[in-house]
C-alpha cells in the first residue's frame, strides 16, 4: 500500500518518513522551524507591488466555465464582502504564496473559510461536524488553512456589525482552539487521532457549555439545535420532493432555470434519448469502478432515472455541476448524486502540481484524508461532455443530512463558539496527515501565533474589502456582468 506524499515546492516528504522519526526529533523539527520562521512573522501581510488586478485574476478561468452562468457567479460574490471572500480562494492563495511559512506541510483544504464547515450524516447515521468542501485540497502549508479560517471570521464579523474588540476575541479564540487541539493530538496515538471526530453529542455539549458560561442565551442554543434537526430532513426523500416531479408515472427532475436545467433541455434537438441514457449510464459505470466493492453492490441496486445541471455555491458557479436521480425498488427509494467538475486546485501554481492525473481523484483522496468520515458514494470519473471536451468530476450524495450554520444571524458569542469548533476540526484534519508533533512544537503553548493571526486577519480583511470594492466597481462600469438574486 502506497504512502501518502506531501509536497511543497521541491520538498517532498511522506507520512511514513515522518513516522520513522522519534518524538524528540519531531519536537526538535518544530522548534527549529520556529527559530527560522518566528510565529510573530505570520502577522505579516502586505500586497506585492506587482499584485495583479483582482478582477482580472478572478476572470482568468472564465473561458473554462459555462458562460451563461458567469453573471450568477459574480452576482453572488457581489452580495457582501463575505460572499466575495468565499469566491476568492485563488486571490488569497496568490497572496499567501508570498507570506512566511514554517516548511511543515499537511493535506490542506485550500478554502477553509467559515462557511465550508457543517454537519452531515456519517455512514453509521449519526450527525458529524467537519469540513465539507475540498475543491482546492492539496498537500501544502498548514498555515494557509488556518489563516483563511481566521480571516473569514474577521470578514464575517465585519459584515455582521461586530465591534473591533468582539472580532478580535473571536479570531483569537478560534486560532487558540486550533493550537490547543494540535497540542492534544500531538499527545495521542495515530489511531486515536484518526478516529477523533465531533458528533452530535459533542456539538450539544459544546453549546451547553457556552450556555453555562452565559456566552449564549437559551434562544441561541435552540437555534443551533434547530440547525441539526433541520439537517436530518435534508435526505434523499426530501430532495425528491423538492427537485422532482412526475410525468406518466415516471419521476423526473423539475426544471428551475437557470439554477436547475434537466439534460433533456440542454442536448441538441433530435438527440436520441436511448443513446443519451446509455451514455449517462456509461459514465456512472466508470464512476462505479472507483468505489469499494461493497459500495458498488449498493449502487447496483439503483437505476438512473434523470440527469440535470445544477448551480451550486459561490466561487463554484460556472463550473459544471450535475445532479442524477436514481431509484431503487420504487419512488420511495430515491438516491440523488451530485457530479461536480474538478479542475486543478487554485493552490497548484503556488505549491506543486497534484500527484493525481485526475482532478476528481485529487479531491476524493484529499477529502478522505482530512474528514473523519466521508460519504459512502464518494468517487470520481473522467468523461466527455456535451461540448465534446473531456473533464474530471467527483461524485457524492447531493443531500445526506447536510446542514450549515446561519452565519449572518450569529451573535458574537455564537460565532466565537462556532469558530472554536472550526479551529478544533481543522487541527484534527491536519493532524491526520501532517506531522502533528512538529506542528504542535512550532505553535508552542503560548498565544504568540494566535496574536499574529489576529493581526494578519485584520490586514487581509482590509485587502478583501479593497478587492470587493474593485469587483463592485467593475460591475457598475459594465466591465463585469452580474445577476443578483439568484
């Protein structure tokens, strides 16, 4: 069985090589990195003198996206500074490439902002909390993920009208949670780290503790409980009621253009439906080969019924995303799969290319490395599209008890509790593949790193506001076309 490889520039290191070092050697490694790159240096951010126009950088891959959906992408990004931040992972990666780094690496999310965490169902049918977006995942500097998380808290706090002191407290608490969690994981065995997760009981305990400390009111704790309860309703049967209708006794996906467009409305007039169905089934057969044998047996009990293009996310809008409706024994046994286009990670031009030729496989492997539990239908495929171009996709269930926090209605104490949970979760994700002992030694037991990231988050949130203004100016001038309310 091959070793997981982590890369950074020309430096290549395997998890196996790290494990062959003694604990003392790994601690020394972290302290040596700290001496070379002091933690206080992570406060640094200044835009490069030759920093590219942010709008031009965002438009760099527009030619590869579905042109008719681009106005939706920019309309969603233009809603607020926070929604802009969500769609600007490439901009931040380009800026982070010029910031100090310890040289310690891990499998990173690449887009670890506040809204990319949430709850979903484990295979054992329990709600778990974890990172839920891996489009940009790649081996890289662990600092980039925690800097993106810290900055997202600062940006979201500004959008919510929090005071400077409140925002500072939230960011420091989240980074401290990451640091303390990494120290805890450094003391655990490899298997203990691998099994660690935040389930529903852990979430309830965290919010009850916040209530006892009078940080959250009873009403705010009830809102968190409602989020988890609501997630349980977002299952395949619920998706059937929302996205599908019936015609001649046969369920099909209902059109809601431009957000949902069935494939029958995208193909050329006169296309043979039987031939199209055969092509789609062939795509699912290739995807099937990336699943474990027992999961293939599960998938084989479903038949493909319909297929549609579906707009998702903020920064992802314009990349191709499809939803497939499959049925088991009858209409009471639906399965919705999402096939999402995967291209090169936004990080690749700043660290190193992925070792995986198929970008969908890159996403799946990264997700499995970072998540405590993953969707049982997670797989990948390479397929020729309607336009004749070959693209990579990864597949997963469209809805499986998925839920996310309502960030825009959070009170400061709620965001702080949520940020701490995200910090713990991110540390756990990094500890699974990176050298947790060296990273913990680098971070140390004091707040030096926390304070540095508090300053970085403020500086980068200022830059984000400038970039957001550049986009809104471009929209007003007509340089960028945006469609709002979608």
